[in-house]
C-alpha cells in the first residue's frame, strides 16, 4: 500500500522504489503546486524503501492573460504590422530550469501575411536554479552564437526589460522544431529515448558531447559582456 500525505509547496515528486537492489522510477502522481510524501508497505511485510526525489515545477500562470499581454506587446514590437493575432500559446511540459512559453502569431505587414512561431524565456522571480541567472547575458550570448558561430541556436528576436508585461523581463527567440527528453519520469526509464536502439543512443550522446566541446572552444564571452 502507498499512503500519500499532501504538503503545500511548489514541487512535484518523482518517486523511486527499491527492493533487493533494484530501483524502479514510478510515474508522477501529484498535481502542480503540491508535494506528497509516501510510506510504502507490503502485505507480506517485506521491506520496501520508497524515496521521494523532489524536482521544481515552474509556477503556472494564466495562459489566457499571458496571451493577451503578449498580443498587445507584439503590436509595439511590430509597429508596421496589422491584424496581429496570437492563435496559440502553450507551456512546454519539459524544462525545469526556468519558465518558457511557446506561441504562434499571425499578422499582415506590407501587404503580405506572416505566420511565425516563437519561444519566450521569462526571467525567474521565485525559484532560481542558479545563484546568478545573468538573464540579459543569456540573451546576448544567443545573439553572439547565432551571428558569429556555427553553433545551432535559435535567432533572438527581442529582449523586453519591462516586467509589467509578464511579471518579469523576457526575451523572444525563433521556435525550433524538435523533441526533448522527458524530465518526469526520467528519460532513462520512460519516453522516446528508451525506444532508441543502442546505436542511436550512442550517436545522440556523441553528437551532444561534440557540440558541447565546440561550444566551449569558443571565446565568445568578451563579446557578450
């Protein structure tokens, strides 16, 4: 049996159960904003150890209000555009180091119709993964990498320092299609990564390491600051 006890907090529990040296990650069974603690027992009385590994869940915002705010903001960011409309806005399921919004916008400019998708990265206000987020420098680094290297990064479109729009400064980049490994449950035990062949996983890891090495060989920091 598993007995939950709820505690208020902005975390989501990842449960890990071990028996006789085997470890099993369990699917998350909690809602955002609630932390659960569990005690596990078995009818036979055998010893089970149930650990709780808490991971941060980014505070959920009102997506409808965010959509309205971003649409008004776009009318300023795109002064020559007309009939601006955000037709879709959503929050990705993965990525726990900071808040990200994704949206698709349409508008008319110079007699032509445009349909673009963007990603919005919002500066942290409550939870900080890093002691110093250096948020403005994150945006500038993306600009430098896009302009002066072959590192595959999205084009950076806008930086907004006014916190009144979304409650904190944010920057907007182009949206890039792709898939990300799931955070909860871990991609080691669930999701598309586990469905890859050993050769495909090896290639994915090598590509990641090679790209990381290329990035760290660059001397881009003086151009950022």
